[in-house]
C-alpha cells in the first residue's frame, strides 16, 4: 500500500456521499435547469433520468477503479493507469482540470446571481461578480482547514439544501397544473437527448467522490457505496423537483426566469416567503457545489503538480498536505469570474466532462481484468457518453457555434501544452505502487 494511505482517515461514508451530492445538485438544479428545460420542455424529468442512467454507467467504472486504485487524483490516476505515461493521459488530465475550472466558475456565478437577487431586485453584474469571488475565497479558507472540515461542512450544507428542495418539490406537487404536463408534439426525442447531454454537467460531481480516496475510511468498500448512493439520490431529487417546476410554470415563464426558475416556480403557491426560501436553498446548493468541486479540483491540481504536469515552481510543499493546488485552482477561477461572461460555458463544461468520462471508461477497458469489472457495462458507459457528446455537438453546430469553437480550442490547447511540456521537460508521470 502507498505510504500516503497509511495516515488516519478523516472522512466517513456519508461525508463522501455529501461531497458527491454537493458537487452535483448545485450545478444541475440551480445553474443549468432553466437552460435545459428550454430545450427539453416539460419532459425535462425524462432528460434527467437519461442523464442519470449514463452517469450510473460511468459510476460503475469509477467504483471499480476507485476501489482498486484509491488515490486523491481520482480520474487523473485512472487515466494514467490505463493509458500510461503519455501525451494522451497528460492531455486528458489537463482537460479534466479545465473542466473543474469551468464548473467552479459556473457555480460561483450562479451563487453570485442568486445572492445579488436576494440583496436587490435589480442587481448589477459587478455586484454578482464580487459576491462570486468572495464565496470562492471563503471556501478556499474552509478547504485549508483540511478534509475533516470539508466533510463536516458539506454534510451540513447538503442536509439543509436537500431538505429545502424536497419540501419545495413535495409541496409543489399538490399545486401542479396538470395541463402543463401534457406532452407537446413540438418536443422531439432529439430535444430530450440534447437536454440529457447538457444536464450531464449536473451529474459530473460524482467523480469528486474518488478524490476523497486518501481521506475516506475503508475506500475499497465506501467509495463504490458513496458513488452509487450519491447518483441515485441526486437523480431522484432532480426528477421530483423538475416535475414540480414544469407543473407550476409554463415553458415560456421558465425561459424568462431561467436564472432563478425554481424560485419563480414556488412563488405561485408560497408567495414571497417561498421565493426567499428557494433563493436561500440556491445559495446553499451552489456554495456546496463550490465546496465539493474546489476540494476535488485542488486535489487534481496537486497530483498534476506532484507528477510533473505543472511547472516545477508549483511543485512545492509550501502548504501543509500540498494546499498549493488549492491556491492555483482558486486563483484561476477568480480570474475567470472577473474577466469572462460565463453564461455560455455550461455547454462547454458538459462537453468536457462527457469526453473525460468516456476517456476514463476507455482507460478502464485496459484494466477491467485487474478490477474484476464487466467489460460490457464499460462499453455501455462509453457509448452513452460519446452518443450524448455527439448530440450536444450537433446542437452546438446549429445553435451555438461559438461554444463549439471554445470547446475545440480547449481540447487543442490541453494536448498542445502537454506535448510542448513533455518535449522540453524531462520529467514524466510517476506511478504509485499498490499491492
């Protein structure tokens, strides 16, 4: 066993589940639900089910790989194990890191928008951006306190936000206008599949659970349990909440209130108080998504630095347990919040994670005998990810070509930087030793 796994475990099963739920719910419900509903219409709940099924297939690979190779690197470790020390594994590692950066930026922006609405009925973009930066700084500090602080804070936040969401969803079911649930002939299977592909960003957080491997008790048993529990719980939450949403607002109303659709949906039966409660839930949800993703992203950043993926300048134990990765991650996210309009990056984020999860499953194909996995389930996961990515790219070609250019540029940049780095630097990825 690696020496890094001999320290006392600081995180239990439900802390890991909370990390996964925190990474998923904040993105899926509050950041992208309005956009996805505009595409899938009142069949948005079907899109959530399809997206959840694809996520479960990939969670199978993560469960098997995480139990065999428990590492704080998560996906990074799995890619290196399957593809070896190569430009391919290094390029995907960098692409994954950019995926975390985009996801964090979206979550922070969403938090800023909801907080700004809570403060003023007509907030400025600057106010929302400042709030977004402040919340990143707050959770950077929390993460500096260590894994136990992250796990405990995540459980508290997840319990609060899930409780509020379920109260909203269950109560809202009694006020549903059944005519709003009638399936329109204008909604095609392509719309549903496109919505499912877009909503994959709302499920990508389950991969963060594998980043807890060096902190969680009994990783061989608890990582698979945490993965399956988190995805199933989140899928059920998404389905119930989305039914309540489309049962209380027309699609046009949802499009008009896309940034705060859930809060708008509760207003008809709960008034201003209900609106405020859902806004508070949004703040909890997006903040927990930031907390969970920052924790996982920082671990990935650190493993990349430690294994030669970042310049040697960053490869220092200047902060206890390698918190320099946390600094790098937070600094880049803050820079993106300050400089970019992130309203269109949701599709880029979903595309990146679909590609990354497909690559991890391809990597698992090379290792399935060592992990005692079923290769046919792995193939189903690959097909699901690539098919969803194809549907999303097709949509982007006709509706958002700029998004497609950005996605392509990030892929090119990731592999080009990896190739250049390897060409002019003699360091290579290091493999860890396992029994």
